[in-house]
C-alpha cells in the first residue's frame, strides 16, 4: 500500500526527526525521551530518505534497523 502511494513527509532533519519522535511516542508512550531522540537522530542519518513513521514502526517492531 505504501509503495502504491507517495506520502509526503518532511525532508529536513528537524522535521523528519520530529515526525519520527511523534510516531514512536504513539507506539510506546512510556519510552525514555532521550533514547527516542537518539534513535531518531541515528535513523535520520541512515534512513532519512524514507518516511519517518514507517521507520519508527519498523524499529518499534524489529529493533534498530542498523547496528552501531
């Protein structure tokens, strides 16, 4: 479904990480804010080309997509 539709998302770092953090907070409201922020910045560096909500959902389900 996502491949069939082009969904707009922020392309700048601040907007992208904000969308990631918002998505992650909806998935895990008890998550440590510092951990989510660090994960958002790491995800931006490696997956900034992809929709932040998709990355947040995948990382919530699978863990970090790339190991440090």
